[in-house]
C-alpha cells in the first residue's frame, strides 16, 4: 500500500477527530489504531494546553484518562479473584462493617463491577435506590480499590506495577503525584486556566495519566488475553473474567452489559443509552472517560482503537453530544477495518 493510499484510508477518521477536538474545546488529541498486534496508524494534534509555548502533542504525551482508569482497577480485582483472595459473589457487607448491613443486603462484588448495586454510598452512610441487579448506575471504582486492599494488603498500583507495568517496561502509565513535562493539562472551558489532577499513587483516584500508545498496549493485552509480544504475562483466565459479560441474569435485557467495568457489545442489549457503536461486532468491549479518552477493543478484527482528548468542558447539546461522538468514532473505526 502506498503512502498516498494510506493517507486516503485514514483521512475520514483523522478529520473527524480533529473536528471533535475543536467542538469539545480540547487543546490536544491523539489517535492510535492497532491491527494484528501492530500499529497501523497514529495521529497527534494540538498542544498540551492553549497557553503560549505549550508543548506539542506527541507519542510521549500523557493524558488523564479519567473513567478509562476503571478497567485498571477491574484487572487488579480480577487478579485477586484468580489468586483466591476474592470471589465475585462475596457480599459487600463482608468488607464494609461501618455500613448498614440491612441496606447492603445481598449485594455482591459482581454487582459493583457491573454497575448495578442499587446502592447510594456516601462516607459511612448507605441506602438503597433500587434492587440489586435490576438497573444501571454510576461507577464506584473507589469501593473496589478499598476491597482490594482489605483482601490482599496491596493497592491497585502495587498490583499492576508489579505484574504489568514493570514486566512490559511501560514508562508513560502512572498515577501522578507531581507534575512533569509529558503531562497534558485538563481544559475546563475555553477561557479557564488549564490544570493537572494530581493525587495519591495508590491507584484509587482520578489521576491516571497514559500515553496513547500505552493505552493501545493496554487494549492489546486484553485482546490477547494476557499474551504480549509472544509471552504470557498474565493468565488468560483473568481476561476471560474482565472482558466477557459478567452482569447478573436479573438485569433487564434493555440495559447495557459489562465485564469488569468494560462495556461489552451484547446482542441482547437494546437500550438508547449505549456508548458502543452500532457497527461494532458482538464481543467488542470499550471504555470511555470524562475527558473523551477511550479504548475500544474489537476481537473480530484483532484490533484496538484509542482516542485521546483533554477537555472536561461540556458544550451545548445542540453543538456536541458525547454519545453520538463515541458511537460515530466507533463506526468510523469499523469502516477502516471492514470497508
């Protein structure tokens, strides 16, 4: 394939990503597409913030991925389950003695991983909103991180640094405690000052910064069920937990289905609120963060697609709709892989 034909092949998605970068007021963006374990296209645009002298986005630029980080917590929990420290059917009441046991009821780690506990938990208070396993709610990765420490004595970061980041020599994936030149700033609005979200390095906060390439490698690790560059880094059974549907059978068919916090493309799902593109094949899985950073894994095409942005600004709905955006992005990826 010639360089010219390659450019034509990827023009549509590059132009789309550039347009979305402008619409959601990101200063920088990136896109990496892997096929058959190789990067077939990568694209970088803009700068780390809008200020004078801002560094250009490149392969070492690390974006705060926000909710995309929950799949990292999910993998740490899956490792603990595989090693016998936890069980999917363990009750939350076994780990949170300070909370009302009657409110927690029979709610399990499975409900927490698949976003259907039906609970509202704030500080030392818990109360029930709906019956467990009957509807979908927001994510609570902080609770999973607490359970992990109580069960294993190790933090999310300690588990993953030992078993993933160090063995694979990833240099641009970390929960950041202080600033450095490779970090991409958050844009809260076109007029506000850019910021960095720093915090604990335990792995339980929203301060995970990753380069586009290493997020793609994260997807690749899941796609290949723990195999990386012809070496089995982690047991395949761990990924059979994280990337297949684990939602309880009681969940209505119209609700989206989840693995270990990954959205799973399931033919039975028929809801309007769905981050997965219509053309994504069944068995695909995806995660999306508040800054519009996403990782989409498509086993049918042996592919991983990563998009990075750095905006937390919410434009008027008539100008930008994040569900339409992520679905359009996914369909464009499929159009490249399966014209």
